C-alpha cells in the first residue's frame, strides 16, 4: 500500500487514505491467523509545523483465529488507532523520501492485536471428562496423585 508523499509538497497539507485490504495466505503463513479479509483502513498522512509526516490511521476488521479449546475458526474483531510520526515508526524513513509503503506498519499493529487465547462461544458442549482423563483449568489446583503414591514407598 504505497503512498505518494510528493502530494504533501503542494498546496495539500494531508493525504487521505481510505482502503480495504485482504491479506493473502502467504502473508499469514507464519502466524496463527487463519483469515484476515476486508480490513478497513481509514485516515491520513499530514505534515506538521516541523515538516514531519504524521500517520493517523484507524484500522478495523475481523481476524479469524483458532479456538483455544476446539481449534475451530473463531472471529475476533479488532479496532486499532495509529497516531505516529513516520520518522519514529517506519524503518529507514527519511524526510526527503518520495513514497512510503504503510502496509508493514499496518501489519505490525495487527500482529500486536492477536490475543494469547481465543475461545469460541459454542464451547459449553465440549467434554471435560472422559475415561481416564479430566480437563483441569488454571483455577483448579490438583496434586499429581501418581507421585503421592510413590511417597508412601519411601
């Protein structure tokens, strides 16, 4: 998503951005994200009094992640705001630069929004006990009974 910064040199003091972007499977390859389509990117790039270029973006969308319990695809809505100086957030950015690709900045911010765990709404019917096993949550503290039997042998 390359933006022509030369537009800021004329009478315009800002460049409006209003895009919809879908990430390919190749772009999602090394992440937990299953699907990331129709991401709405809206905002602008403007010059301040010191000739710095300021990026103001609002990114909204739904990322599809695997449920932590069932591994079924689960929608996770996100809403991100970026209000940063391009010199501070873009690698190798110079004030004299004519264009900038803002997609890496957007991608980095989306990656920071991935939650540690996503649980689908329909997990109440999942089995938590079975023949010889039981699901133990973090809140439950249960000792290891097999080791307790070894203690009696000492």
